[in-house]
C-alpha cells in the first residue's frame, strides 16, 4: 500500500520527462553557439596588404639650379635693362653748405657798456669801506627793524643778530614751562637759529636775571612757539641765521619797550 502511494506521488509532483529533454537540448544548443563564436574570433584574418607602386623622391633643386645657371634670353634682356637704368640714375644732390660767420664779434645793444671780470669785481659795493671804525657796508646792514644790529657771536661761530618779534609770546605760552611755586625773574636771554615761517630752533641759554632763577630754561623750552622775524641784509631775509632773543618777564617793562623802539627783545643792558 505504501509503495503504491510513493509511485503515485512521484508521478504527480515530479518533473515531466518531455520538459527535461527540451531543457537539455536548449542548453546544449547555447553552448555550441558560444563555442562557435569563440572559434570565429580566433579564425579572423586581416585583409592582405596590396602591393602598390614604390615611392620615388624627386630633387628639384638641381633642376632649379640648372635653370638659374642658364637664364633665358628674355631674362638676360631684363637684367641688362635694369643695369642700364641703375647706371643712368643721377646721384642724390647734397644740401648746400651753410657758411657761419667767424668774426667772433658780439653786437651789443645801443647804450650797453661792456665790462670785464675785473671791472665787475671793482664795482662790488659790498666791499666799499665806510667811515673809519664802522666796518664794511655789508657789516653795517641792519638785521631788520626793532632789534637791528648784531648781538655778538652765535654758538656756531657766526654772527648773532638781535631778534625782532613777529608776534610776542603770550603769558600762557610761557607759564606752562614754569615749575610749581617758581617766581618769575626780571628777564632771560637765549640764542636761536631762524627757520621758515618765522619759527626758531636749536635754542641755547645765554643769560638770565637774577642768576639761577631758571627763566632762561623756561624761555628755551617755550621757544618752539615763538614767531621771530629773520634778520634782513640789504632787504633780504636771512633765514638760517642766529638771533638773540631777550624777553622781559615784567609786564611794565615790556609795555615800555613796546611804546619805544620796538616790542620784545632789547639790546644789552
């Protein structure tokens, strides 16, 4: 009984023999096609090369050289005509020569008096001497109104001029450099070198009254604010020269000076 069931079950649920045969045939056919494709690749032969004509190189330079060496009659005629034309062409005309007068004479304008170098040197008025004991005219030139004249020798050895204020300093410009509790003296004197725009620099202390009051130091430190006219020689400002600046710290003294010869620095004394 059990054997009968197994036989029936195998026939009902197993694969059909026809289908098995068809699958086997298809697989075999695909394998044969693949094998044929692989064999056809190996059997491919490229086309044979055709035997053509040989390549021949032709040198034309020799032919050209032979042709140039043996010009044609027409070429010879053209060359002869060009030679004759070049021979008959006139040469370029040279510009006329300019003759420059060589008299070496200068025509002076009417009224002009020619002078030699020695004549000019003798006409220098700065070398003219004045009355006895007064020096040359250049030495007598004023340094400019108010503080004119010289005030001794500058720190660099040059002439020291008496200064003239362009604007007298204000008390606030000087009091800021005084020490707390420092009493102002009578006057102080410094020497400064004039620069552009009426300013001074390189100031050095000269004297003060009373001695030891420290007012010369105050005046020197505040001098960067001072406006002083540079000395004038023959009316020309001498920027860069040294001037002597004397400042009176007593208001009444300064007012008296302002109503006199000029405000600001005075002479010695």
